């Protein structure tokens, strides 16, 4: 069985972490395969939405501890290179130019929580457990910190990073780690509902929205505000927006739904 499964159907790619016996820990091979999968999906025009989930008892229990221990004893430059490869995985998910829905269950720890925070929409089971547990191993959640801070803000991220405490789905929902928390038996139905809602939107518009949200995080208020008129004008002049507006007045589905 492949260590990463990618199943495509009707514009949706379902990406499965497939190391169930290791709770989908992020070992070297899994990191490489998952990064490659997201790079391929970024340019796959048949895919509109990506769902990221994990086989077995956990979504992702974080870094592979054995691999982490081996890296710590490696030459410094090799250690840096390995960290860069792991960082490239989180960037590949976060920067995908199409919506990503996280399907979360079981353990969502360390790098697994980092993956959850790179997803645009995260849906968890009510019994899922979360935590930024690195500090309890004497490690720091460095590579995932940009995505965790972006999702939670400094205050909440600070407490979770410094304590390494585990918490449940109700707290994850309250803090904004996840957008929806449902009973186990309702997880896939809620995922499908979110996917269907995303497929209603224009793919180019969704790409632009993700780009604007990224720029909001990079720029100050005034520079961001200054770029918006041009950004909107460029979108309105595009074929997708012209078709979407025409479809509204003609009472027909836009081409991206046809």
C-alpha cells in the first residue's frame, strides 16, 4: 500500500496519510510523498478541492520520534536540510492555490496540529485530541509556528506552545483550531457538505482569496488596503467573473459548475 493515497473524483482529491500503525507520524518517506502529492495537486486543473485525512486511529501524531532523534545526531547541515524538507511540506499544503479541508480524528499532535492549521477549513470528530506537545520533549514547534500563530493568534498559541498541554475538540473549536466538531459518525457527511459548498465558488476567485489572505498576513494595513482596488479590477475583468455575473442574470449555473 502507498504511504500516501490520493483518490480523485469529480473535482475532489482525497489525500490520505497511510501509516496507521505509526499514527501517521511524519517520517522522512511520508513527508517526501505528501509534499510531492501537494505539488502535483497544485497544478492539476481537474482538482478543485482537496481533503486531507489519515487512515487508522489518528489523523497525525506529529513528527516521527525515531527520525527526530536520528536528525539530532546528524551533522548540523544535514539537520538543517531535514528541517527544510519538513518545512516545505507545511508550505506546500498552506500555499496550495485551491481550498484544503482537514478531516481530523484521533490524535492531532505536534506536526499533525501544524497540518490542521495549514488547512483552510478543519473538521474534527468530537473525541479528537490536540496538542503542541514538542516542548515536553525539549523541542520547539518552530516549523509549524507560522501557521499556528496565524490560526490562533499570539496569546493562545503562546500558552499552548509553552505548556505542551493536550486538549479536546471542544476547546479546539472554541480556540479556532477547527471550524467544525461533529460526532464520529457524522464526520464524512460534514466533510462532504463543506466540499459541496466550496464547489459552488469560482476556482480562480478562491485562488485569489487565498492569495489576498496571505498578503494580509505579510503586509501592514495600509499597504494591503492600497492593493485591493487593482486586485478587484483584475478579477472583474477575468473570464470567470464575467461568466459568473452573466450566469446570475441569465439564471443558469456558471461554467465552473457545469
